[in-house]
């Protein structure tokens, strides 16, 4: 992690990230929502971004919650965990990506060492005005729809209608505003900027995230987990089906730690130079750590007991290490911080009371978080 080590003074490293699950799906929902679930409630709880979208709404014409790409479906097995749950369908994230090439996110037999260079197209297809539907025809369609709306005022506001209406209004604004469409045009970036981030999927997504934040997006989730081209990028048990090299070699690949190292160092430096970092909280988060011992296959297994994440920007104190583990990295020896604590930190940074209440789509009051508190050392 040579590039990140150069900017260690710009981040706060949290070494006591810990919780009690080694299950991918349960831990990923916990991470995305700040709320603990069981197998029966994987899709019932709203993502942090959905809560933020509910309270703070869209800005500059951009949706209140954006997922990049929003289709990689955490797993395995792949599930769509980017959910708004009991908050209502209108708070689902706007997902930039299209449909995966294969429903199960596989591409058949993979190369032993596929190339990391990848110019991913992250421009949403929904923002492309075709030659058959120029802007003037779009405007006429909007006018016609408004006439139909006059006849539908008394229609019950079912969840599907609320969601469709919300998405329609947002889509019209995004389609009809050049500035918003331009925010997604990563190809407009100078070559040296693209190269600084790395021409990998992760590099492109980091750069797209910066462009969206700069354009006014409130909450962006950059997801890079279960990849259709590379398989389980981070789930490095090195089982026979994964076709991975030993972990000490896997991490050097451009789509693994080597690519992450370059992409996130560039993101932090770029945001700082543009004056975006002080007003943007950047949280590097995962569902759990990996076992402190390398297994017999040359990989590492799930380990919820101890892991590391980092936080920067948004006015937090930087250049520090928070928390510690024992000498083998197996157990936290200081106060542990859970995904709920990270969620509470995000809410506090955005002026949302994590102990407060929010009404679900049926009007019933719900706790924003059942437990958790902001990480005080960050401030």
C-alpha cells in the first residue's frame, strides 16, 4: 500500500472495527444499514443512503442516494442489498450500472490472471437521449403526461405509484439538464487524471464518485465487491473454485490491493486539491476483516472479530490510529467499533440524529438506529 502510506497523515485509520458475524450477507446488511438483521430480514431495512435521502433529499438535480454501479450485488451468493426497506420505494438508490452480463455474475471459466486495465462505461443508459427522442419530444411527452395526471389526482398513492412518480420526476430533470448528464461523463477527464486514479474498474469508480460529489451529490456508495469479470475479488479463501494465487501474490494484482492503493490515494489527493475533502466525509468500509492466519490453501477466511477501515474528510481529525488489536491481529484490545457506530458517525456528520425517529411508508415511527454511537475520537 505504498501510495496510501504516503498520505497516512490525511486519514484516520480505525483498527478496532469489530462485530459478531462471519456471514457475508448478514454482515453486509449490517454495514449498509447500521442495523443487525437475521436471514428473514435481509431486504427489510433501509440503507444509510436511503435515510440520508429521506432527510436531506436530492441536490443540484442529482438523486439523494447514488450507487456506483449498484449492480454488483454483494454476496456471495449475489443479492441486491441496496434497499430502502420499510422507508419506501421512493428512497431506493439511483444505480448507475446496467444489468449484469449474467444473472449469477459469472462469465464462465476465468483467466488465471486477467488484465486489470478496464475502461468501464459508468454513464447511465437512462441519461442517453436517442436521436428518436430529442429534448423537444421529451418536453412534449412531459406535457402530455401532466394532462393525464389531472385525471389521476384521486388515485390511491400505492408504493409502486409513489416510487414511479419519484423516479419519473427525477429522470426528467436529469435528462433535460446538460450539467447533470455531464457529471457522468468520465471520459471528459484529462488523461493525467485518469492515469493517476488507475485505469481499472476501481479507479474509474473513484473518479466518477469525485465527479458526482463535485456536481452536488449528497450520498454516494462506491461498491467494488463481487465482480463479474474477476469473481470474488476480496473473498480470498483461495478455494479451488476461485482460481486465486496465494494471498501474498493476489494482493499485488491491479484489481486487488495494488489497484485500491492507487485509486483511493488519488481520490483523497484530488478531493483535497479541489476543496471537496473538508466538506465530504469519506468512509472506506467493508463487512468484516479476514483471519489473521493464512489457511492451508494460501488464503484467508472470514473474521468479524477484528478488521481495519479508514475515514477522512468532513472535518474529522486526521493522521491518527484509533483502536488496537493483539499482536496477531486476532482480537480487539481497545473499544470495538461496529457498523452501527460507523453509521451513527455518518448520520452525525450530516446533521441527522442517529437516536431519532423516522416514519416508515405506512406512517409508523421507527428508530433510525437501534444501537451505535458516533466515533468520538474522529472529532
